[in-house]
C-alpha cells in the first residue's frame, strides 16, 4: 500500500486548488480585457460621430457661404431683411458683369432642410442633391440694418452608442453683388 501511495505522490499534475486559482486569475484578466475593449469601442464611436458632424458642418457651411457670396441683396427671392428666421433661402448667383451691371444666372438656387432624412438639400435648376447629413436645424435671416448680410444657423445631431452629439454653427456671410 505504501508503494501505491508513493507512486501517486510522484505523479506530476495539478491539484484542484491550483486549477481554481488559475481560473480566477484567468477570469480577472478576461474581465479587464472585455472592459477595455468596450471602452475603446465606445470611444471610437464617439470620436467617429464627432468627426462626421464636423466634416458635414464644414462642407455644408463652405458650400452655402460660397453660393451666398455670389448673390446680391436684389437677387434673394424669399428672405426679406426683417430679422425673422426662415427655413429656406432662394436666390440667384451672379453670372457676369456687363457695363458695370450684374448679369444673374437663370438657375435659381435654394437651400432647404429635409427634416425626414436630416439632410440639407441644394436645389439648382430643378435638380436637388444633398450636401450634408445629420442636420436637425437650418435657418436663414437678414437684419433690416444689415440687408447685405445673411446669417445662417445650422444644427447637427447624431446618436452614438452611449451619447447624443449636438453641434450648432452660426455664420454671417456678406452678399458681394
């Protein structure tokens, strides 16, 4: 019998306590890795959402600003200089100057917000296309004391995994023509 006991003691293996300790340490490591992975995933989603909003806002503001700068107070069709906010703006761009007179383009340009899709639409000559997404506010106004200036307010919003992102821009643009 003593011979059998000494044979069993000489066997190399793991005891139940050693296996339990290994399982506890392994579970802790997996738990930390899992937490770090999802924290990283959430941070990536947040940064990606912020970047998307910033890119959309820069592109749309530049596009609208460049178009409006080529307009003149007389070429704006639906934005009176009364200080009220309007949800769209329709105007003509300067095409040429002949004998010190501005020649206006035949194509009417209009900016509107398609609230159902959250996109800013640029309509020119009957063709409409989107210039920004994730938009929840678009409005224009002209003040009576500055009729040659257009104020534009654009609001962007996006839902990420954990938070709602909101960004608002207000820009004043001088009409050149």
